[in-house]
């Protein structure tokens, strides 16, 4: 099968692997006193100061060209840094979207003026982005978006509509929004464009949504006749759908789709190692975790190699995301079952905090960045089955 044949093994070049030691040393100093119950929230952990400390060391915008403030490194360098950040449970969300998606999107489709304005700010940790895709009533069906930008008299745009489940909109400076600039929702992929929205503009209202754990990461964002300059359009008008599909390849293929539960796994392994005689079941489970992780990491690196070669591995990234989130969801369930083996055991408080947090959060793993059904539809299309 063509898709499977394309998954060649790839290794991290020595110059990129060399980044691991200084990153690890920095994280040991920065996070050494932070308990696991906090570090387990790495994905949703927001700390602008921490992100700017990474930027000061040149670890944001690693793949962006030097002329725009980046480091001009390969996607493998970014893989190494992100792998270490997630393994340590670092708070990554302030810069996460800008570094992973918005910056590469602007680099690929933006004008020179857009590149010179946004990219250096992203690399300095001064411009944080969110993604405006989902809308009420649309769910994961992005092609049915109704938020509309219309041409304004005298130039520019007027934006009206609503986005929902927008992560950290209330803490971001900008949103890259998928909106309709022509046609009707029934036209599906036609007439969609991407606009960069300054979230401080008049007419923008952001309301955080409290989730089951009491966190307020998700937001609902209202656009009420928001005035946008002509320069808000990124890429070609009407090409928004193709641009979004390419953008999601950046989002779906990295270690972040594998490592969401690893702080929990580490806490559990520490508990098992401390046992005088670990159970056979625990040792088998640890081995299964390692086998799955090694395979998924190799797949993620293979997709990274494609990005380095300038390819757009949409289907391969969907495979990594689908299998990776399944692994992430399996870890808390498997650990809970293993701990239930000895109901009288005294369990470490940090392990229980981590288990509770990941258990509650894990259903979202297969929703964020594309639902399992959407991904499997893309994989089927890549295999010529649709």
C-alpha cells in the first residue's frame, strides 16, 4: 500500500540531537521543584514567562528562516526540543500554536510584510496565536463554517460570526480564522479563506468556557462587525480549505500526539520501581508501554523527515495522530486497572493527582486536532477507498 510504503525509518541528525542536553539541563533547573501533579498539565500549562525564556535561548521558531528571526534549523531540531518539553511536563501552551502552526503557515502563504511583522514576534515569544475553526452547530465539519468576512467600502473586511472551542483565545494576541468570504455553507470547501484577526480589535468578544475540571482553556469568540485591514487575508482568497489541510499536517504529526500521558506514565513507573517485588502484570504493562512508544516515535520521526524534505504528509500525519491519541488514552485506563490489582496499597498522592487529571482529560485527545472519524476518513481516502 502506498501510504505504508512511504513510512521509511528516519533518525535524528547529530547536530539536532545535540540540542537535547542543553534543553534537558534548562528544564531540570526550571522545573525541578514543580510537582508532577502540575507538570502533568503540560499541554494546557500556560506560562508566558517560561515561553519567553525558551525564546531567549533560540528555541522558539527553530524552523523559521534567520531573516525572520528564526534559527533556520530543521524540523528534527524542533522535534528534539518538543520531545524534551513534553517529557518534562513543561508549560508549553503560550507559544505552542504560534510556534507549531501559525508561524509555518505565515511563512508558507503570507506576504513579505506579514512575514516580517509576525514571525520575529513569534520567535521572541511576543505574539501568541489561537486557531479559529470550529463553530456552533458545525462540530468537526469545518467545511460548513458560517462566520463570514465581507468586503468593506474603502478596502479591507468586515467580520461577523462566532467560533467555539477555541483554545486559549482569551490569552492570545491573534487568531487565524477560517471564514467564508464568498458563497454559502452548502458550497462546502469553496469560498473559504483564512484571516489573521487581532483579538484586541473592537467588536471581538471572548468568553472562556469552564470544563469539567474547572479549567478555562476553551473559549467562545464573537465577531460583531470587526474591521480588518486588507492585509488580514493570508494566502489566496478562496483557498482557505487547502491551506487548513496543509496546516493540520504540522499539528498532527509531532511528539505532542504521543506524549500527553507520559508524565503520568513516569509517575507510575517510579511507583512500580519502588516496589520490593513488582507484579508480573506491572512489568508486562511497562513493556507494552515501551513497545508502543518506540513504534509511534519512529512513525512521528518518519513524518518529520517528510516535512524536512518539503513534503505535505497529510495522510501519514493522520495515521500518527489516530494511533498516538489511542496510545495516550490507553495509558490512564491501563494504569488504573493495574493499580486496582492491589486495592489496599498506599498510593503516592502525586500519582493519584496525575491519574485523575489525565483520566478526565483523555477523551479530548481524540477530538482536538481532528476527530478520530475525520482522521480515518482521510486515511481511507489516502488508501483509495473513498
